[in-house]
C-alpha cells in the first residue's frame, strides 16, 4: 500500500471516528471530549502530508463516511420514533375497544332489565288484581301504572283522560263505544278477558295492547290522537 493511500485511509478513518463521536455526543447531550480535538489535529496533520492532488479525493471520502454515519443515526432515530408511535396507537386502540365493549355490556344489561320489566308488565292481567264491585279512579290509575311502562304512562293517561276520564263504565250513547278507551265495538275487548265490562284491569290490558300493536307505543298513539282527535 502506498503512502498516499495509507494516509488517506487514516484521514478518512480519523474523521469518521470524529463524526461518530460527535453524533453520539449530541444524542447523549454531552459536550465534546479532549479526544475530539486530538482527532481533529491528527486529521489536519495527516491531510497536510498528502499531495495536493489527492487531498480533494480524501476529503470527499471522509465526507461520504460522515454522511453515512449521520444517515445511520437518522434511520435509527426514525425507527425508534415509528416504533413508539405504533405502541401508542396500539394502546389507544386497545383502550377504545375496551370502552366500546364496556358500553355495549352496559347497554345489553339495560336492555335485559327493560325487557324483563316489560315482560312483567305485559303478563299482568285481571287475575293480578282483586275483583271488586266498583273501582275508584285512583285504583284504576294504580293498576295502569303497574301495567304501563313509566316513560309511556303520561301518554297513556292523556288518552284515557280524553276518552273516558278514567270511567271504566263510560258509554257513548250514540255509538255504543265503551270503557276506558271507548272501544268500538265494545265487544272486541273480550280478547283481553271475558270480564271486560266490569274489570278495568282487563280494559287496561286490551288498551295497552291496542296502542302497542297499532302505533308502536302509547306515546305513538297519543301523537296520532293529537293530530286527529281520535286513535
């Protein structure tokens, strides 16, 4: 190996070492060490020993190595940032999925509770209430509250208020409509029980089923009633 090539290799190597030291020092937050100055001085001495015609070539090689070292450091930093971003995204996704699962579980539990309550109300019949010779408005309304969903009761009550004022024996003299809901013909309430004439609980059951089947709910029936004055 010639003197020029040896010197050139020495210059490039020393410069590369200096560049690596600088990159490491910047990454760790440390300041330049004495050996950096020594390496720089050595670079200057070695470069001075190389013929002028070869100095540009050696400097280019040195700069290329420095660029390669810096590129490697940049790639490592970018890879670390990408990995951190991926971990963060995965954690956020896991949290979102957990929250969605918990919300779904809460909604399912709520739906089961509502379905159970609705089933309990729909199963109520005249047999669940003591038979009496007559019933007060307060007693009839108490029956209705046990059979109608709480969020539907006001709508249900509004219709009964307008149709019969909670008189389960109310009769329309011109049409023959009968009971709490002024059913016409009156006999169709028999589908809810044979005691429909005298038992307000039977009438309530029939009226609630009618509203649910035809309008989806008592509030649906009340909306229609407000628009047409009948339902």
